[in-house]
C-alpha cells in the first residue's frame, strides 16, 4: 500500500512542479534575449567600459552576486572584470534616503560615476521601481546603454528603453517565483561572458 502523501509533502511537490513549469517557460522564450544581453556586456567590457548594477530589496542580492562573479571569478580563474553594485554601499544609500531623496538613491550615483560606454544593469523583481526608472533616465543622459532583467513583462521600465538597450523579461512572476530563475539567467550570462572573452 502506497503511503498517503502528507499536506506538507504535497505543498513541497507543488513548489517544485511550479518551479519546473516556470523554468521550462523561460527556457523556451528567454534564450535569444540572454544571448543579446551577454553580447552587450562583452562589448562594454572589451571597450573598457564598466557594468553598473542596481536593484531593490532581495533583488539586490542578485546584483551583488553578479558583480562578485565579475570582480572575482565565476567558474574559472581569469582577470577581474569591472562591475559596481550601487546597492552595496549602505552608507551612501542610507544618506541619500535620510535626505528624503529615495528616488535618487541610484540616479545620483549613476550621474557621479557613469560615463559614455558604460552599461547600467537593472534587476527588477517587483513593482517598486521609481528609483530604478530615474537611474535609467540618468544613464541615458550619461550616454550609457541599459540592460533590464525583469520578473514582469511590459512594465513601466520597458517604455523607457532605447533601441540599443536590452531586456530579459519573465512571464509576470512574483518575486519568490522569479528569484531562482533570475539567478539561473545571471549564471548563464556570467558563463557566456567568460566564454566569449576568455574562451573555454
């Protein structure tokens, strides 16, 4: 006699099944955009530009993970690649917020350190994005290209993008559903960057 599945086991199975469904959907739609974004990153790095990242909340963990993989290593030893996570500097971030300028948390930093030829990488996992929108606007003012990795399609951010910008958008997932897929995409991007620049 097969033991009856407990409610907890059923819930766990549902989580895995849902994740596999979202992963399969992303795999069938996101591939071309991932390759285009990897090429944009590589072009920026080969032309002595840097990648500047920003994200809110838990997505900031992904931004820092990406920068760490570039600055240190991904899967193989190689020279460091220039990447900055604007959300990693808690002192600067909190100082800007203290002065009641939350929407400027990233744009103020982009204006200070961004230069033509750099690339702004924005990760969006939920609807809180006023400060990300301002960062994109300033990046364009600074003649930087923009890449957006988003959990949702057709957001307010999409309308801001220029023809030379890129977006990888998942199918309107919640932050908890999106996070493992966003990490998977970031791993794919890091692997492609290493392969295209250093071979192997």
